C-alpha cells in the first residue's frame, strides 16, 4: 500500500547514509531506501526548465508540490523496475552492453563540452586553443555540478533504462493490434484532423510545414515548393539589432542592402531553372537555404496564415501548376516558388497511412499495458513515500545566462 507520511524533522541517524551524502530517505519500496539524491536531477531539471529559481516561494507552491510528487513517483517506479528486472533475471548486463552505455555517456558529455568550446571561441576569437579548452572544461564542470550529475550517475541512469527496456519488452511481447483497431484509429484521426482544420485552417499549413503525418486534406490550399536564398548571417544580425533598437527606418535600409548583397546569387539560381520546372527539384536541392525541401501547403488565409504576406501573395499569383515565380523578397531573403498543384480535399487513403497508424497504435497500446503493470506491481508492494522530507530550499538557484545542455 502506498502511503504519504508527514513527519517532523528527523535526525540523520537511521534515515541517511553515513555522512548524509545521499540525503534524506524520501521513499522505500519493499524496504529498499530511496534517497533524495536519486530525485535531485529530476527536480532540478523541472525547476530549471520552467524558470523557477526559488521553489520555496508560495507563488509556486502547487507547482513545486507536483514536481516533488512526480519526481518521487518516477524514483519509485525506477526502483520497482529494478526489483522486477532482478526477479526476472533481466538486470545483468553484458560487458558489451555496459561498454555501449559508457560510450554513449562519454559522447554526450563530450558533445556538451564541444558546445561550450564553440561558445568560448565565439566569445574570445583572439584566445588560444588552450584557453578555449580550459573555459569549455570549466563550464562543463559547472553545468554538471549545478545539474547534480556525474559521469557515474548518468551511466547508472542508462543502465536502469536498459533494464527497463528489457522488462518493457517482456511485459509487452504478446501485445498486438487488429486490423479493425487500426481502421478505427484511422477513422478517428481523419475525423479529428478534419475538425481541427475546419476550425483552424492554418494548422494544416503548420502540420505540412513540420512534416506531421496527414490524415485529412482541406480544400483551398496549394502545394508549393520553394528555393530560399537567405541573408548572410552578418546582414541578418544587423537587421535584428536595428529592429530591437526600434530603428524601423534603419532596419528597412539594412534589409534592402541585404537583398542587394544576395541578388546576383538569387538571379543566377533563377536563371538556371528550366521554364517547365523539370529541373526545379535538382536546383532546389543544390541551392536552397531552407532546412526542408518538402512541399508546403499554402492557403489564402489572410492574417491567419503561417507565412509572410509576400510569400502567400506570390504563391497565389502563379496561374497554373508548373509555373515558377520570379524573385520574391521577404524578411528572410529571396524566394523562388514552384506551383506543384492544388491539394485535393478529402481523407488521405487508408493504405498510405496504414503502416504508420499501426505502429503508433501498437506503441500506445504497449505503453498502456506496461504502465498498467507497473501500477499493479506498485499496489502489491510495500511502498512508502515521504514527500515532506524534500527540502526545497536546497533547490534555490540564481538566474544565469550560462548555457545548459541536456542529455
């Protein structure tokens, strides 16, 4: 049975390890103690993510209480997983598995250091390799200390994750979905997307823009590909600084200068396109500065559109599929648009999304079965939780501009 026990402040003896290095006992599972050190990372992560620097402030009382409860529940479930993995003989990792985990952690830590290194170089371009490396190492150590993580703790976390995956696979190995369930899920998603796009048409633009799986296509949209020749980083920074300073006229002048600086390049790309657009994809792949080469869905939605006005106007100025625009200037640079065709209204054919839908439904079903099993195990175990022993004053921090990089 799970209980919350409210106790006055207790002495270290009996509740803490020798030297109190792990902090208070905040929960037990079948007599196994869970110390505050095991939930510190989770609590700190939530507080930092949501910008809560003083969790003792009454303003955040409800939020911090939820953070503590969630962190304790995660720790309890991790301990249940460890005990069940041991029971089923799944807690023994091979040398290769351990080596893979250690390599993964080392690569993650090195990746964080590399980002600090690049920041150090940008901040002090006249520095030396030694000074950049030293600054990166100091920032890395500061970050890890503030986050309460070590190489060893991350390795242990990943070991738990590996055990959890083995247990997850054991619990869910017999879970399947039927054709009828997949078809029902498809029908549900079609209906939900149709309703969403009718209420908020720009959602379709955004879903297409970010590569979401589409189940329903609304009417009134054009499929547009484009090539972007963007401003130089220096020109973009200048424009941004002037805009932030409220110098609208100066920003516009800088924008015109930025366009002039890339016009020759943009015109050269435009001139390389065949009139029928037959080589558009090839030229786009080689020249666009956009992160995506997938077609966009563009609707004539007025102020509700996801695109700048110049882009939408140019898209709907094209007369027929296959047409190519001239150079279209926006706040991003020059665009060259290609009219692929009109998007046909209606549900996406079932076969086109069947595999994806089946994968998503099966994953969701497995997760629910696994979570239900964890809940059952927890109800069968002797679980004690002592939320009141978490001292939130230990989690006070100062706002900092130091970069934070997660795993």
